[in-house]
C-alpha cells in the first residue's frame, strides 16, 4: 500500500509547477468482499489552498458512465423487457431516420442513403451500430461542416447525437466508438417509461448506496464540491495545466448514458464490486444484487468478429493500458484483453476510461477491480497513462 501511496504522490502537483503532473488523483481497488485499497494525493484545483483530491472527490465520469448505462439495459434484458438482438428502431423513431453516409461527391456534398438494417441493442452496447462520435470521427466532422450541423455529441441533446451512420449496422468489419450508449439510454426511457436518472437511482444507485452518482451535479452542490476540469495544453510551459469548463452541460437537456454521469471513486468502486461479485456468484452484495451471474458473464463475453477486432485495434491503438501486441475484443461496454498480461490483469478482464482520464478495469480471474480518478483533459493524458501503467503491477504483486 505504501508503494501505491508513493506513486500517487509522485505524479501530482507540488506547489505551482504543473508540467508532467496532474493536480490530483485517487485510486480505489476492491475485491468481492470489500475495499482492498483506497488512496489519493494532490488537490482538486489550481490554487494551493484547494481542497484535497480524495476518493470522495466529486468528479465527471465521462465515458466511465457507459458501463453503468449498459448494466441498466442488461437489467431490462434479464427481465425480458427487451432482447439484446431486438431492433431498437421500434422504440426510438430518431434511430429509424438515421441515414448511411457513403462518402462525399466532387463538390464535397455528403452522399447519403436510407438504412434498411436493424439497429440492435447489442450493437448500441458494443459500438457496432454504425454510429460514431462527431468530435472524433473525421467523416462526421466533414459531414457537420458540409451540412452546417453545429450541435455536437457533447451537447447532451438528440440533435447532437443525430449523425449519419458511418457503416451499415452490424457490418462484419465495422467498429466505431460512438454515441450508442446515449441512444441506449433513450431506448431504456421508452421501454420503462422512466427517465434514465430516475431508473438508475432506483435500480443501481440506491441499492448500492452510491449517494454521489447523478447526471445533475448542481443538485448535489451542497453535499459535494465538484472537481473543476484542468486542461493540458502546449501553450503552458512543459505542457502544463490550465483550468477550463466542463465539456458537457452541468444541467443537461437529456440524460446522456454515454458520458453524462458524475460520481466519486469510492461510489464507482461500489458499482465495480457489484459487477465483479455477480460475475462469479449469484450471492447478493450486502443483500442487494443488480444483475445475475449469466447476465454479467454475457457482458464479459467477446462480442466482435475478427474483422471488427481489427477495426477496434486500429482505433484504440496507443490508448489502452496493454502491450500493443495484446489481442483484444469488446464486451458489452468495455474492451477485453484476450490474453493474460504478464504481471498485470488476467485474460478476460474488461476495461474502459473517459475523456476526464478516469479509468476502470475488472479482472474476474483475479477477483479484483480498480478505478483511477482524476480530472484532466484531453484523453489520453501521458501523465495519467504512466501512472496507470505503474499502479497495476503494484496491485497484482502487493495486494493479491
């Protein structure tokens, strides 16, 4: 534990020099029985008198939201309210209206055609639906420019999520990181008649005592002080940090299941523990169970074809905490390493992260899950990548 404490201290700001440092970080690790490590270092803001960054610091989850949204949809599958391979266009009319972007003509005008293929729940949860992220995909950026579409995926609106498909849904070689989990949240709302926040509070957050988790940080401002966003920029000497705005609305027009949640490392660890425990046992966690064993094992089952895996590998190259030659696949809401990583996570572990440079992984083989929280943009941040890479072998050599 002292080694982990020291690693965190070594990577956070001391004084005012921010190059090659983050302002603050917290690492929280659990097994099926409880917390095995919780530590932090640094501060929440740029000012020297800022509050300490701790496992209870209230932070934007960004795409770490996705696994929680996926778990909610898997609850609906478990309750037979929807099937993984059901066509979601029957629930969300906007999905039925999405066209397929085939390219651009000589004048730069988009070439679009109607989509006649189903968009299944499984595809939304595995990024194989043909959707993309306009802020990441050059094809969608060109479409936005050509059509004057100014709303973005970060706006947390239907208009922002409504972009053309960049490949036919379920295409055998198609994988693109996408707004699929945002649309999955809309599917949940139509199927249940509840808002996504209300559903999560009733079925995830209250059962697991995750008091800090919400899409609306302003509602908890009297209880939690939100960690402001820091930005690493070449304009600051040594690629240091400046403070900047939250990239999504603090009072979102729509609850975005792909990137809209806020919480703490401690509360997010409760969720990871519930998933970890359900993977190996039907036993309830503190008298509660959010998903059954077979359902969670399906989430960890590789979902992609070999050609889709190649696309996944190309898009995520250099972004994952794995050796570049590690074969990977994608489960329901996260990347899976298909081989054991020496000194680190076991075969079949699942992971993902977010634009705020928060990270999580769940290793069913070793019976451990961990999450690293910070709040620095953009992703991937080299300092956080280095810290994350150093933390993991210490966990496996010292805590297990």
